[in-house]
C-alpha cells in the first residue's frame, strides 16, 4: 500500500481543521473556559494569548486582517486549539506516535518553516502553534494509513476518513457562548452578531482526497481557509 502524503497547506489544514468533526453542544462551560474537549479545558487566557500572538505575527509579516479568508480570528484560533487536542487525544488512544523527525519532514515537504508559516497564518495558526498544527497533519496521515487508505483508491480514503470522524466525534466538545454555539443544522459555530459569519463545519471536507492539494502560495490570503467555508 502506498503511503499517504500531504502535499499542500490545504491538506495540512485538513489534518488539523478541515477534517475535524466536532460533537459540540451548547451546554455552558465554566467561567474562564473558552471550550472543553472531553475533560481537557481551553482557557480564555490561553485563547487570548494566541490571538495577541497571531495579530502580532500578522503585523510583522505586513499582512492585513482583511486579507485573511477567515470570518473571525478568535473562532479560527479556537478551532485550531480544539483540533490540536482532538488529534492528540486520538493519537494517544490509538498508540500513534509522532517524532520530531516526522514533523520536520512534513515541514520540509511543504517548503520549509518560513513558507509553511505564511500558509499557517492564513489558517488562523499562531506561530507557537505551528508545530502542533503540522503534528496534526502527521497524525492525519498515519490515521488514514491505519484505517487502510490507499491514494489509488478514493473509496478507501473516504472509508478511512469516516472511521477517523467516528473516533473524533466520540469525544464531546463544548464551546463558550462568548465564541458562538455549535449548530449542526448550519454545520458550524454560529453567532453572527458578535463575531461575523458562521464558521462552517470542517467535517464536510472529509470527502475530499487529501492528496489533492495545490502548490504552496506565499500570500496567506490566497489559501483556502477551512474555517471560512473551507
């Protein structure tokens, strides 16, 4: 069986965000929590820190927020934090290991840290989250391999993706109403009045072949954003 390789930033994002299937509910989280993934909390302090870091990185890179294809920076970053925890939890439960070498290899395949870093900004990934983002991509690759995906057979890829979704959905996600609520009918976090357009569910992207990615692009505004209609 051929190995699964992610060849573009869109596919890397799919590993961490676009292939994230969340079973989120509107039950209130505790004060100081932005979200919970299973029993693991994401504090508002952590989220705010990543937002500030992300905005500083945009300024340093001379990228205006209006160039980004994400409807809301807080939501995009929160989804990345949720995705990281979901994929890390999946890896632990399934004894999937990811080495620093695995991460470095994928970064190299994506054109190096600088080029991948620009693509990551377009997805709502703060610089300090970049390696965790790529780690999620490696976990995604290994998960598809574990579930029998073969790039020469798209049906096997889709079947593997469905199995991955089922396991990700087994861990409940709760989101603070401050950042929106999860609406399965609309397929994402909604609360248009506070943070802009709804963020569609990334799980819809699971039907895409992860090998179908384009070339790396320097301008993050040119990258398709999974959190913004993906």
